[in-house]
């Protein structure tokens, strides 16, 4: 059970890192001078919510439906 929880935590950290990395990449691809990446966290006794926002290039419409599939970036 403990190994399973550790793997889940590692996967969550990996997903968060990928989201942040993608946000910085999106900002690097736009011409906006004031680039911004925001990470916000919310937690209560039932849920943990993590949001990553940026003002960079929009997500390509071709990958929006598969965005959370493994290997999509």
C-alpha cells in the first residue's frame, strides 16, 4: 500500500512539473513582453486543486481532447 501511495505522489509531482514546464514553454513562444506563469493550490478535507495558468501561446486545438494522455505536451 505504501509503495502505491508513493508512486501516486510521484505521478502527481511529475504532472505538476510538466504543467509548469509547458506553461513556461507557451510563454516563450509568445511575443508578449510581460510573460506570466501562475500556480495556485487549494486544499480542503475532500479535494486538492492545482491550477497552472499562463499568458502564453494557446493550446493547439488538435491536441486539446488528448491533452491529459501520456506523452502529450
